[in-house]
C-alpha cells in the first residue's frame, strides 16, 4: 500500500475509535454486546416490556437516558433495579419508589441470576434496539453457518455425498488443464517449420496415450456424468427442506400446554382439517372462548422443568412469563380483563406460517385425516411411516403426528419432517391403503378387483398402487 492512503486509513480508524469511545463515555460507560442483550431481553423481559410504548412496564428504548433525565440516576441504579427492584425500594431509594408508584405499584420481577455483563448487554440493546436485533440475527446466522459447515465436514451422509461430488469436479478440472497443456503443445508444433525429434515424441506420446487409455477415459466420463446427475437429483429432492423450522411467534403459544397438558383436541382449534384442503389457524375469537375466564397462568406442572432447563431461574418467572403472553393476546383481541369488556381496539395476531407447500403442489388434509386415517394410524403403530425412529411416537398417537410429530410435546411448534416430494412418496410406497372405508370401497371397487386378480387375495395394496405416485395427483 502506498504511504498516503495508508495514513489516511489510520486517521479514519482513529476518528471512528474516538467517536465510539466518546459515545460510550457519554452513555455512562455502558459497553456490551447488543445482540446478546436482544436475546436476554426476549427471554426475560418481553412478558412486561416492549421496545416501544408502555406495556405492563415502561418502554425499554432509551431507558438509560430517561432515568438520567427523570431521576438523575445512571448505570449503578439500573443495575440495582434490574437485579432486585424491591430491595432497592426498601432501601428507601426515592426514584425507585417514584417509578413504582407511577406504574400503579405493579411488581417487577427480580433477576438475581443476571450478571453485570448481562445487564450491560441489555442496556446497550436498549440504546439501539434495531442494531441489537441485527447483531443477534447476524450472530445466529453465523452460528448456523458454522454448524452447517461442521456438520458437512463430520457427517457421513450428506457430507460424504458432497465430498464425492467435489472430488469428482476436482478430478475433472485437473484432467481439463492437462488436456489444455497438451493441445497447446500440439498447436505450437503445427506452427513450427520442421518437427524436431523432441516435438515428434510429444505429439505421438499424446495420441498414443489417448489410444492406450481410451476405455479409462470413457469410464471417467461416465462417472462424472453420473455424479453430476446425482447432484442435481439430490438438489431437487432437497428444495424447501426446512425440517426443524421453529420461528418465533408473536405470542408464545404453547402446544404442549394446550394440546398436551390440557388435552384440547387438535381439531377443536384446527377444525377445517376434516373438511378440506387446509387445517387453518384458529381465530382469536376461538381463544376467547376459554380466555375470557382464564386470565393468568397458574399451572404448576411446568416450572421445575423450565427452571432446570435454564430458560428461567425461578417458578415465579415462569408464571409471569406465560401470564404476560396471555396479556399480549388480550391486547391483540382488544379485551380489557379488568372490566371484562371488548375495547374495540384490535390488532390482528400475525402468526408466522411454518408449513407452506409451493403453489404447484396439491395437498389435502381431508384425504389423509379422514380417508387415510386408519391406514396412517396403522402405519404409525407398525413403525413404517417415514422418519419413524426419529419421531418415536407414543402408542396412542393421533393421525396428525405421522406428519407433524408429537405436537403435544412441543412448547413451540416446529416442523417435524422434511415435507419434500421424496418424503410424500416414501410414505405412499409403504403405507397400505385401508380398502374397508366407505370412500375407498366405492371409489376403488373396480381397481381393487383388478389388483386382487393380479397380485392374489391377501396382497398388500399400498398408496402407490391406487395412483399415489402419479405426478398429476400431487401437481396441478
Ligand atoms: C413481571 C413484569 C416485568 C418483567 C418480567 C420485567 N419488568 Fe421491568 N418493570 C416492570 C414494571 C411494572 C415496571 C415499572 C415500575 C414498577 O411498577 O415496579 C418496570 C420498570 C423497569 C425499569 C425502570 C424503567 C423506568 O423507566 O424507570 C427498568 C430499567 C426495567 N423495568 C427493566 C427490565 C428488564 C431489563 C427486564 C428483563 C430482564 C424487566 N424489566 C422485566 C415489570 C417487569
Ligand atoms: C388451543 C388451540 C390449539 C390446539 C388445541 C392445537 N393447536 Fe395447533 N396451532 C394453534 C395456533 C394458535 C397455531 C399458530 C401458532 C403456532 O404455530 O404455534 C397453531 C399451529 C399449528 C401448526 C403449524 C401451522 C403452520 O404455521 O404451518 C401445526 C402443524 C399444528 N398447530 C398442529 C396441531 C396439532 C397436531 C394439534 C393436536 C395435537 C394442535 N395443533 C392443537 C392452536 C392450536
Ligand atoms: C379450550 C380452552 C382454551 C382455548 C380454546 C385456548 N386456551 Fe389458552 N390456555 C388454556 C388453559 C387451560 C391454559 C393454562 C392455564 C393454566 O395452566 O393456568 C392456557 C394458557 C394459555 C397461555 C399461557 C401459556 C402459553 O401457552 O403460553 C397463552 C399465551 C394462551 N393460553 C393463549 C391462547 C391462544 C392464543 C389461544 C387461541 C389460539 C388459546 N389460548 C386458546 C385454555 C385454552
Ligand atoms: C399426511 C401428512 C399430514 C397429516 C396426517 C396432517 N398434516 Fe397438517 N400439514 C401437512 C402438510 C403437507 C401441510 C402443508 C400444507 C400446505 O402448505 O399447503 C400441513 C399444514 C398444516 C397446518 C398449517 C395450515 C394449513 O392448513 O396449511 C396445520 C395447522 C396442520 N397442518 C394441522 C394438522 C392437524 C391438526 C392434523 C391432524 C388432524 C394434520 N395437520 C394432519 C401434512 C399433514
Ligand atoms: C404418513 C403417510 C403419508 C404421507 C407422509 C403423505 N401421504 Fe398422501 N396418502 C397417504 C395415504 C394413506 C393415502 C390414501 C388415502 C385414502 O385411503 O384415500 C394418501 C393419498 C394421497 C393422495 C390421493 C392419491 C389417490 O390416488 O387418490 C394424494 C394426492 C396425496 N396423498 C398427496 C400427498 C402429498 C402431496 C404428500 C406430501 C406433502 C403426502 N400425500 C404425504 C399417506 C401419506
Ligand atoms: C405424493 C405426491 C407427489 C407426487 C406423486 C409427485 N410429486 Fe413432485 N412434488 C411433491 C411435493 C410435495 C413437492 C414440493 C417439495 C418441496 O417443496 O420441497 C414436489 C416438487 C416437485 C418438483 C420441484 C422440485 C422439488 O423437488 O421441489 C418437481 C420438478 C416435481 N415435483 C416433479 C414431479 C414429477 C415429474 C412427478 C411424477 C413422476 C411428481 N413430481 C410426482 C409431491 C409429489
């Protein structure tokens, strides 16, 4: 690098450093990782605080500046408050008491388990929530990329397949370069006036080489073509693989609590599965059938497990968190739990869609949940559904579990299967059709007779035999 641009760069670095330093100094010397802060805030504080606007507690954006302006307090006070606000109030701290009175004497939880660094991280996040969230997402993406790279390096399956393809391409590249050099030598020869002995040797050795190893070249070419096709095939089967996808939802709605502990039937909420193509997500009105009266979470079935898992540090925190989620739902539907009236101020709940087939795929729940129910339940019992080992379903499974996994054990709903074409087809190949149900016995009577003649009376008739592999059945 030339000297001048080099010094320019140094000055720029120095200026940026000074700017950051003076900024953090003016913020009471709070330094930390806003990305971690975002994560901690999401896990511990969103039951009562929002980034913008008053919720149960005050808005978190700009809290550092606000307490400085209103109470003349800074980092020390914030640490003391967040660690144990009650102790701070009881110590007679005037501003702590003022804030408590201002928010109608609502108790904030104590967070003795948060470290100094944790709290600084949250405060850094509060200064610029967008930057914190972006840093968190970046860190998460980096970690996912690193994990994927590590997995590809370690795992036998996909990693090995990718490895084979890469080695194949490497060999191909070496071969091409070699041929290029050889051709180059030949071209030089054609330009030369006279062939020297050396030149002749080069020319004939190349032709001789090709002749001698012709078979080998053909085999190599065949292998390379095969590898390329294999890669394309794998790629096609893998498009849209999102197994394990578990997006963050606007309300932390737990299937484990509703469908598991409370035993509410899937179809009470997803009632259209029986009648049509989609299962649908229940409307908030349906939630209010129960939640007009269930205003807080009182369950005591869960706390120990959640505290042990490290997500929460005390049972009270667990309760406050879930109760806060119910409050969020009231905000969405516009319900005032104190007066038991609708306020008319609604905000639709924007659930993040988890399963979403491409438009060119036709999938009907009815076909599987009604006509296919008995067949699929039997396949679960026999362990022949795709991915059976990993899903490890209970004996009294419901038909939904075959594809969605045991939802009653999912606090946050996630995609339990691949939902690829290969996955649909695998199940259609192995699942025996229930010929006794009304729909099939009428619809397939003729076909059934034909198949019986062809394969004998007791033959297994799997879904592929009734057309479950025909492109047109699943594609428009
Ligand atoms: C159970 C509800 C609840 C939870 C959880 C909660 N807070 Fe609070 N917080 C409040 C309430 C309510 C207030 C208002 C003061 C009062 O009434 O005690 C408050 C006040 C504050 C204040 C003082 C703000 C001001 O403007 O003076 C800070 C800072 C704060 N909370 C940070 C946090 C952080 C950080 C977390 C997560 C680690 C958190 N809170 C979790 C309910 C909660
Ligand atoms: C009390 C109502 C309720 C019950 C009972 C319930 N669900 Fe849900 N379900 C929801 C809500 C709300 C969502 C959207 C939020 C989410 O994804 O967590 C949802 C989402 C889903 C999704 C993901 C939808 C998508 O976005 O792709 C599946 C799959 C699902 N439920 C299956 C089930 C199964 C299987 C059962 C029974 C074991 C069940 N649900 C019981 C309310 C319910
Ligand atoms: C059939 C009754 C019923 C319906 C319908 C119902 N809930 Fe619940 N909900 C409950 C019960 C019972 C609890 C647990 C209360 C306890 O354990 O103290 C609960 C707890 C909750 C909680 C706190 C635990 C958690 O899952 O985070 C939230 C939030 C919640 N419900 C949201 C919803 C939403 C959103 C809907 C509509 C999609 C809904 N509920 C529909 C009965 C119902
Ligand atoms: C044969 C596999 C299979 C079975 C069995 C099954 N589902 Fe699904 N489910 C799917 C597929 C595939 C999708 C994605 C559909 C789409 O995107 O068009 C889906 C999507 C959903 C959705 C998201 C909303 C929608 O309809 O697209 C919900 C909710 C759901 N299923 C609930 C259920 C419930 C409840 C049951 C049991 C009554 C059930 N499913 C049984 C495969 C299945
Ligand atoms: C758990 C096993 C299973 C999975 C996974 C599954 N299916 Fe099926 N499917 C069945 C069964 C069983 C039937 C036969 C239902 C009946 O008796 O009519 C069926 C029937 C069908 C039919 C009607 C076939 C015909 O000839 O009439 C279509 C279309 C279909 N499935 C589409 C899909 C699609 C698309 C997917 C993937 C998104 C899928 N299925 C995944 C078990 C499964
Ligand atoms: C049992 C249902 C089913 C049958 C039968 C079926 N497909 Fe598919 N196909 C799917 C599903 C589901 C997807 C979407 C997969 C995804 O999003 O990952 C898909 C995707 C595709 C794609 C896009 C590439 C991909 O894998 O995402 C092509 C191309 C395709 N199918 C061609 C065909 C052809 C050709 C046939 C007939 C030989 C066929 N399909 C039969 C269910 C089926």
